[in-house]
């Protein structure tokens, strides 16, 4: 699951690198509105797809935790893993919150003056 989450971040990270670079060079200030909206749209699309894949990985992890919790004689490791369900819930909240905050900052960097 971790490798899926990491791989899902490659495209959005590259998009954010490009947006950050363009914004730091004040290139959006002189860009046309359609170019600005395209940048926002591409950022939204890549971010949304990454969020969906992250959420899917979390849901699969949750299913695994549920399966582990059904074991009759779990090992110490599997018991510890099964007990980490609350961390998954926190991870889901963090993913959505961080993604929303980053998207708001991207919109501000592109449209802000």
C-alpha cells in the first residue's frame, strides 16, 4: 500500500513543482485567464486522482486490518497491526485536509495578486 501511495504522488508532485516554479517567477501574473484556469484544472485533476488512489489504498488497508482482527490466534505483530485502525482514519482525514489546503494555496498562487 505504501508504494501505491508514493507512486500516486509522483504526478501531483511534478505538477506542484511546476506551479511553484511558475508562481515564484511571477509568470502567472502575466498569463492569460485561460492559461491560469488550465493550470488550476490540471492541478485539480492530478490532485483528485492522487487522492482517490490514496483513499483506495487506505480502504484496502482497512480491509486487511479487519481480516487480521478475525484471526483466532493472532501473533503480537498482527495484533499490533490490527490495532492501528484509528491511524488509518486519521490518515484519511489528513489526506483530504492537506489536499484541500494545497489546492487552495495553488489557486491563490495562480489567481492571487
